[in-house]
C-alpha cells in the first residue's frame, strides 16, 4: 500500500535509494519535474492550482536538501530519529560515498577517466561484439556486463563517468528487477551507460526494456 | 482461466472500438476463442470495424428474452475464433438500461464460455458504463496524447474508483456513515474518491483499510492511441507513475499505438485495417499489445514509425 503523497519522505518522493549519488538526485529531480510542472501533459487537469503549487514546493525543497551534503546529512539524521530509516543504512551510505572520493579533482579525473575508457574501446574495438548485442531483440544486463568486461572496463570507471551509483549499475547488470530504479529513470541511466560504451542508446534502451518486460 | 477486458476511457473518438476490434482479431489469430461485446449501447458500431453489415441478432434478443443464453447471440465473424455480440438491434432507449436488466447482462457476460471476453464501452461516465467496466478482470483505458483526452481519462478513473467504493460500502451497509461526512465536505461535493477513503481511515474504521485494499486490487492498464512524435515517448509511463502515486495501485502502461491516417481510410471503406495494412507500425504496436495480454513473447521485428 502506498503512503499518502504528503507523507512521503524526500527519497520516497524521488524514488531513489538512501545512498543515491548526487547525479541520481539530479536525474530524479529532472524526471519528477517533468511529471508535475505546469506544462506537463501527464498531470493535466489532475490537480487544482494550489495542489500543484504545494507539490512543486515540496519537490523544490526535497531537491535543495538532497543536493546539499550538509542539509542532506541533517535530513538523514532526522529520518533516523523518527525511525523512517534504520541506522545501519546511514553507514551504508558512508560506504557508498567512499567511492566518489577516488576522483578528488573532479573535472580532471572525469576527463581522464573518459579518455581512458575511450582508449580501451579503441584498442579492443567494440564494433563486432556491440553490433551483435544491439542486433539482438532482447538485451540483458549480463550482455552489457560481458561487453564491458571484454573491453576491460571496470564498473567503477562507468560509475565515475556516469555518476550512476554502483548499486544501480550492479542492479542493471544483474537484471535485478526488484532493485532496478523506476522505468523512467532506468531509461536515462541506460542512455548514459550507452554513451560511455559508445553504443546506440536507443537500441540499447529498447532491447533492455523488452528483455525486462519479458521476464 | 477466462479473462475479461473492458476497454473504456471517458473521451469519445479516442479509438476504443478500433482497439477492441483489433485486439479481438489479433487474439483470435493467436488461436484463442474470443468474443467482442459491444456495450456502447445506443451507439454501437463494432460490426463496422469488423467489416460487417448490421448483425441480425444481438444483445436485444437476450434482453427481450427471445433467448435465454447470451452465448446464442454471439455471432461468428469472418475471422475464425472471433465472435461478436452486437447491440445495434437494441431499441433506441437501450442506453437507459433498467437495473435488473443490467445485472442480468453482467451476470451473463461473466459466464460466457470464451477464453477472452472484450467489452467495448461508450464514452462518458454514466452508471451503466462504469458498472460494465468493473466486470472486467483487467480494465484498459484508452486515451490519446492530448490534454482533453487525458483530462477525461482522469475523470473516468476517479469515477470508476468512486463507483466501486460506493457499491462496496452499500453492500457492507456503511454508506450512510460516509454520507453524513460527505455532506459536510466542501458542500457535499466529492471531488476525489480518495476523500472517501480518508474519511474511512480517519474514523479508524477497521474496514477502512479493507476498502483501500479493494481499490488496490483493481487492475488497470493504459493505452495511448494515435501516438505521434509531438509529445514525449515517456508520457504513458509518466501517467502511470502519477496514477500509482496518487490513486492507489496498480496501474500499468501497455504501450503507445502509432497514428496512421490509413486507419481512418480503412474505416471509411469498411475494411479491416489489420488485414489491409498488416506491415505498419500501428499493427505491430497492436500485435505487441495482444502478445502482452496473452503473455506471449513480443514480436521480434520492429518497423520504424512513419514520420
């Protein structure tokens, strides 16, 4: 049973995990805004003007909290205090955050990282393997993982290049339906992943979604 | 297990009958025994979409007791395995069906010996339409990607919820309790069926959650018809996301059906579109949908949309 909309905490509102990276927060914000903004067809005539205003207000507040480390930590603590999230999830979040520390000066490492990936792709040549995969009607996470591994690219490198959290990336590669992000987010994640591996994003998204729906 | 799908959605002209007829044909082609029931009482025209003349017999014979069995009036069509119960021959006042008659029809539909029963409903939110919609094991909403259609679809969904809730409350002899509170609510106007649930839950009635579960048990899917490139492809998923967030689950998005002007042409010529233009994006969309309904694998070949 879903909770009433007003009772949702910021993570539930954005449909992200407690340890979501800032990239995921940004993506989620973009997606949720597309649904609730005034010009959106999806919520046309569903809400009265003041209702929409209240919803958008909550979304803004959620975003400004989750995107700011200090505010987010305070918010997390308040959630733990009222028992919304168990304490150990906070420590789990610390673990997740430890990985981003690899890239200290972000701009540089990000470019280096991408350049490194590009070089690997050039050396190994994605061409044949990728086109075999993309021409299939159903593309599984395992296919994606195989391709990535055959290119010698680590999951962490994809994380650094895309800023999609390793948990989400792993769920994608394991076809872990229960832990996958909601479909609209999933699509943008897959697009980013495709860009890193220099694949046709549209084909990948279509194949992956089809494969997901099949099972 | 028998499956009953109702095909509705407040707006007229969104393609409900076209989709009902097309899905019926495609399911029959898969070898399933299918019956289409035209419940757009007073404005039925499913037979036209199946390329047929006005059927000689239909629902009228069952209502005026010429026959005792609804199955009797399920006429075969030019497509093997596909049957049609038409309501063209019904009297012009059929749209205002008596309550007892309606119950009789509903009961008979539930007992039809077909693997798939597709109910084609009319536009609007009158009680007959809502009650027929609720017979289904799964309700399909057809909308087009336009503000007007989406507005009507939300109204339709809310009305369905309210109807279901009211009927259940009346059955449990609890309607009078709510009535008092509803009367106090913004001049007695129920704007959202969720208000009703909140009343029930708010009064700590044990049954409050029962009714929540009752609504959650309903299974609905959305179809976006006449889909063209102008709006985002995610619209269907966004709509379902919103419904699941605000209206209690479970909503599912069945897919977009591409717009093709030849659908209109083939209706004019009283041809069956699927037969005449089998290799169009529209038909492949419909086919994927039919396969999803039966749980068969999706079609491997994708045909690019005509821009």
